[in-house]
C-alpha cells in the first residue's frame, strides 16, 4: 500500500442561513476520496460549527493520489427531506507528494458553490504518508515537480534540459450527456468541475511518467489548456520542458539567509538559479541540453526511480556531496559517456526539439532565426472515435512537423518559446502553434554543466551573437535584406527580428521598449461543416498577413527594429474572425536603424489628393520623431564604411511586404533613413489601405509616466522598486448591428482593447511613473455577436526613493477613498491567515490585487480591520511574473491549477455582466490565496488566467462563466528581512518595513 491520506475537519464559519425558521444551519461534512466517503457529526443550529472530527484515513495507491482530488462537501441536514448542499472544496494532493514541498495542508478554505459563489469557510487538516515503492512497473510519478514559470525556477539550477513533453486526455463532456437534461444546473456544473479536476490530475501524472523515463525530475514551462469541443468531448492537454533540477542549498533552512542582489537592484531577466550570492553560477548555471524529443529517446535501467519519496537526486546525477559553493555533482564516467553518445546520435538524426522556455542563461541561445508558426482547420464531427485521443494526437503531430520543417528551412535545430492554442466554434477547430527557431549551444548539448568562465566560449559577442543569422545568406528561404552587425561588424543580421521569447539578458538595447498590438476583425458568412472550414481556411492566410503588416507598420512608426514576446491569437465565431497580435517592441543596437514610412498614391493628378497625402506624410514623420524622443532611441552614429551598406544582390529580390521602397532617391528626399536604409512605403490603392494608415496615425498614445510591455521586464528600465499591483480585467461587448463592415468591426474591436487599457491607466495613475509588465490579452467570441477581451498584467513602479514615497502616499489615499466611496461587489472576507484582497468595483469587471504601493504596515492594518481573527498576517501576493521585486523566493510549494464554474439565473440582480464577472474573478482570487496560504506559502508567481469562457442568455436573465487559473505557490522573504537576519542590529524603521510573516 504505497500511501495513506489523512484528513481532519476542524471547524466552519460564516455559513449561510439554510433554516429560515431559526436563521441557522444544521451543518455536517462529507469527506470523499475515490470511492470512500466519511461523514462528520451534524453540528446543530450554528453558522460557525466546531466539528473537531477524528482523522479520516484513506489507504490508496499513489497514482490515485495524483489523479483524484480530495472532495469536501458541506451540507445542511434535513430530517424529512433531502439534505441541502452548501458548497464544496476540492483539494489537490499533489503538492504533498514531493519531499521538497509542503508537508501538510492546513487552514481556512472557502466553501464554493457554482450557483451562489463562496458561502463561508472551512478549516481542514490534510496529511499524506508515502511508503517506498520499488515496483518498476507502477503508474505513478510522485516526486516530479511542475512549474508554470517559463524560465528555470529561482533557488534551483538545471543539471540537464531533456526536451519536450506533451500529453492529452479526452472524456465525454457532462454538459452534453443525456442525464444533463434531467439534473439540476448545480449537479451539472459540479460534475463538469470534478471531471476536469480528475482529467488534470491524470494528465499531470502521465506527463510525469514521461519525464521519469527521460531521466528528469521536473517540468518547467508547464502549459495546460482545456478544449471544450461540445458534443465531441472535453480535451485537457498540456506541454512542457522536461528538466533535471537541483535545489541550491547554500543557506540553512532555519533562519539565516545571505543577502543577495534581487530583481529590484539588477532587473535584467534573471538567469537560471540566480539565487546564490558569491557563487560563480549565481547568475544562472548554463544548462546542458540533450537535443532530442521524447519519442526518440530509449530509456535505460539507470534512469529508473528507486523510491517514491526520493529527492531531486532521482535524476541523472548520482547522489554526490554538494558543497556550499553550489558546484554541480560530477557524473560518473560511464554515465557521462552514455549521455554524450545519445546526444550525438540525436544530433545526427537531426531532431528538432521544442522548448516552452522563454528565458535562458547567457550563452545558451546562440542564434535566433525568427518566428515559426503553423495553423490548421479541423472538423470535430469527422473524428471517428471521439472518446480516444489518437486523432487529436495526429493533428498536433502534423502541426509540430510543419514547425520543424520551418525551423529547418531557417537553418535551426530547435524551437524555443513554443506554445500551442485552439479556437473552437461549433464543429470547427483551429489549431495554432508558434515558436522561435534557434540554434542552441552545442557545448551545452554535449559536455554537461560548464564553469562560468566557459560560458561564452562559443559566442562571438554576447550582446549581439543571438541576432546573427543562422541561415545561409546565399540561400535565404524568404525575401530579406541583410547588413553587417552594428556591434561586432563581422556577421550579418536581418533588418528586423520577430521572436516569441523574452529579451535575452545580454542583449544590447538602445532606449526603452513598448507594447505593440495589431488588431483585426474580419466578417464571414454563416456556414456549416466543410463549407465553413473551407471559408475559414481561405481567410486565415490573409488575416495573418494583415496582422504582420500592422505589426511592421507600428514597429517602424516607433522607430524600433525587433519584437519580443510575440503572441498571435486567432479566434473564430459564426460570423467573424478575430486576430490579436501582441509583442514588445525594442531597438536592438546590433540591427540597422529602421527607415521611415513613405506614403504613395495612384492618382497624383489630383491636387487635393496630393495635399492630403502630404499632410499624412508629415504626421507620420512627426510621430516617428516624437516616438524616438519618448522611448529614448538615439543609436550611436557609425561610420558607413565600417558597417557596409545593405548587401547588393545581382538580381534585386522582391520584398516580403508590398510596401517596401524600390528607390533610394525617395529615401534621400524624405530624409528618414539611417545610412542607406530604405524607407518603408505604404501604397494607398484601396479603402482598406486608407483605413490602415488612419489606424496607424490614430493609435492610442500612452499617458505620460506609463510604459507597457508583454514581457516580464521592460527593456531599458533597471531602477525597479518593490511596488507592484496585479490586476485582471474582462470586458464583454455585444454587437447590436449585424450588418457591420470589416472597417466597422475593426473600429469596435480596436476601441474595446484601447478603452480597456485607458481604464487601467486611469486606475493606476497614483503609481506614476510605472510600467505595465506581462500584459497578457486573451480574445474570444463565446457566442454569436459577442466579443470578449480579458487582460492580466502587473504594474511595477520604477522611480527614485523620494518619488516612490510620494507614490505610496497617494496610492494609500486612493485605496482608502475607493474603499469608502465605492460599493464592493462581494462581501466575503477571509481572515488574516488567507488575507483576501479588497477588489474595487469597476464598470467592466476589473479585479485588482493590491500589493505594495501601500506601506506594508498600513496595508496590513487595513486588511486586519476586515479580518475576523484580528491577527495581522501579510496578504498572499499574486503576480504573473516569475519573481517578486525586492524579495527572494526560497521555496516552491507546488503548482496551483484550479478550475471554477459559476452560473446565475439572476444576472440583472447581480449587477449585470460587469457585476457578475467582477464578483466571480474576485472569488477566484480569494480561493487561490486561501489554498496557497493553506500550503504555507505567501505568494503566487507566474500566475495566469488561461481560460475565461463567458456565456450569456439575456432574455432568460442567465449567464455562465468558466475560469481556469494556474501559478506557482512559493515562499518568499523580503530583502529587508534577509539583511535583518544577516546583520542583527537594525533600526526600528527597517523592522517595520518587513512583510514576511507568512514565511
């Protein structure tokens, strides 16, 4: 018997009134795991019952511990009728199965009902006892750690990066079962919610088994998604990067932690395992890579795990002593030779591995070829056996093979920053995959861990090496213009670079970056089956081409030459296609300065028309000049003879875009070029071109003091502070006019996104100057004539100490005023142990997680007034970043992956769509915080809302919303506390600024 699960129900509080006669509740609890159920005694007539039950014990296999959640149901006892349900709590046991994570789940957890939302809290204790299991044929993967972060987690170092892992599981959607016609909405929602929890656990276990067979012990960049295919079924799929990680343990686990430089002081994107100060590998040990996929790997007996409770040494690395210097344990000679032999064999087979990582240690990424993507339109009703995953596996394998062929054409052997997504409408499904073709260090592939001094041995120049083209310049697979690198002046670079990864830490950047978005909406006729799929397939290439053209135009308008973090979303509806491309524009010093934008027309005889063209040209020139000043883009002047002009070709190649210039005379007239760089020509030949230029000129300008990007860190800004504030906002727009043109739809969609950003800037005005980082937009068409836009981001302050204090004071006043003046949409108040946020009411469903523009002492005092126990415990921080500015992550407690369904039959009474969404998102925040606090954590990093599906029936006053959130639960310590423990005598003012009670 590999495992024993123990659960104890302590108490409940603030339960709803279920007996109208006495205004009280006769509550009891059912604790269920698998097919075993225990019940507590009924606690009569109380809204705050004290059960203090015995320990309920479940003896189960460890694979069941991974697949099944612990289900706690709170009910009201009725003598003469059926017991009434109050709510449920699902507890994921997986964080307790790893020896490095939490040992107990203890705390107050919200009781959630899919109809009424949160209905009180319950105090539980959960423990797991695991036994050694030597069965090599077992089906569990206990001990494999999962991380949502797309870089190697802090306080870990990577011994080996093995490659790509993927899996999907399929089941029948309870919403479309015959029994759903006769059961209640609550029962239907709970059946769907429970099934998704089960499928998520099964999926995680299967991926963990693949990682163990590859010899790893962790999955980094774990991306899990749900596909609601309707009658075809419910699909849960996940991808990730298999790694062998090793905990950096240079400090005792008791109290004393060494001080170190944190992201607030050195805010370049941290490398792999930068937590250790004074160690040569503190900025991130280089990561050896075995360049092969799981399918080509033949596991050996030496990789089998011997104990279900083993530590990180269950990897390829033998259990050797680890000194305080943090040097990696040396591999045994035969094992190292075996690894090198397998790696060389994989290289000879020319495998093209995928990596979900977007941030890498210096020297890992040698060259970047550019973005590679593939899309495919499929019909769900053509699946022969919907209950089996083979058909869907074949679909994704086709997409990945196409991505590999694109990478090969670019001369690259790997795809980094890889992601997959779907968009489903009725029976049509669009599969999308994208990444960045790259060449990775062969030394990392063959020789294992390197010392820091060998890190850049293969890179000519760490600041520009990744920009150098990996393909043969004489056989370029696409039209392009090459120049010599403006940094090293030895190798060729492209004139523009698009990537899906974060900006490398070593990159030479001029000025600051900015968010660049391309938005497009296209109408299509209503159709069914194959005709609908054909129409969508015909529209997709033009939609993607227009998105890239918009990105190129806006990039030129801002005087920049590279995009990072590029994410293109295509969403399909019955009558329209939506496209949204988001990226962070940057001026890379190694790339040539972009030319200007020139407008030409086809009717030069008309004087009025020529004057109109001239005015538009002047506006564009003025905008480029203003943007260069705003983003501080002042590239150093380089002597032309040293750089060389663009490579002359015997036969001039046609440009990728129709708007490129073919004449250098026009460039000199406009004076928009740098050296001999051509201008970017926009030809006005139809109404669409006029609309494109108008949108280009009227693009929303960011208010003074604000910056925005969709990467973790804004390029060009270093002086970050610890003031952060995360927010999530959802807007839903219903199209009233069904006969809108493409231009009208574009305007509506663009205004929807811009107004959402404007509202965020207005609400965050007290934090100026600040930057909105990790802006993650998600667009969807949940129903016909309904457009939904959701955004999650974090606002980070970056000013001097004096300005920061002013910002804190103004932020404090703003929060107090907002709390007193505005009505809070939901009144559940968690105690100080869970420390729920105070979401402010907003007109369009925005929920903010207030972190640290407020001084910590004041923030705790405000929250303690709303707590029940009266104790002051710091709020659980939530951030989409992989780090917390001004703090150090000392422990990862496990992955948080939660799925919630909320339904209402009184939409208008709950405040309409805005009030319903706002309340639901606020409750999701509260439940995530409570579960993290129960694990002993005080923060969630790499937080994301992967799914937000909203459905509305205004005629029946009904609405339903499905939300999936994920992140990494961690324990962090503030830098001030680290300094306090390392240097005992500190002033009282330093002590009051600490905020690590949760640790």
